[in-house]
């Protein structure tokens, strides 16, 4: 597995003209964290329901989060920054959150690492 990953890395590096010779490859491979930082992206899936879906005009989207994770309590501000001309801020103030189908009460206690499915669950009214 490691050998295949190394071969894939070498092909990638040569294709984007970032490696000049074998010594350069050895140097890069000795510091794999540099390679991972460049190529690894952390994303979550956000599901929007009711008013949140109306505000974003989406039912789902992939959101890139920082490599060191993101507190669920910070996700609202990230989403609001992506939809500044909407009423999403008001919608999120009255919404609840779930992560991987589990309701969350304490937003500060959950750190998203990537791969999670986060749902914005708005209050629903009806008759």
C-alpha cells in the first residue's frame, strides 16, 4: 500500500512540475506531512431543511473545514459568511443541529473533523 502511494505521489509530483530529480523526491518523502497538508482536504456534508433550504437555495452541500477541525458552534458563522445576502442568520438562531443523525444540544462540545453529515433543522409550523 505504501509503495503504491509513493508511486502515485511521484507521478503527481512529476506531472505538476514540482519535482526536479530523485533527490528532490527523497527530500519530499522524508516530510510526508508537507504533502498531506497540500493535498488533504477536510469536508463535511451540510443538509438544509425548511427555511434553511429556502435561504441557501440548496438541500445539501459540501463545506470545506479547516484541517484542525471546526467546532459545531462555529459552523453557523461559516455558513452565514457564504450566504451574506440572505436571512440565514435569523434562521440559524432558531434552528437545531444534528451530526450523523444525532441531535446536538451543546454545540461547543462537538468538533467536526471531516466526513460528518450535519443537518440544520429548523422549526416547522403548520396546521
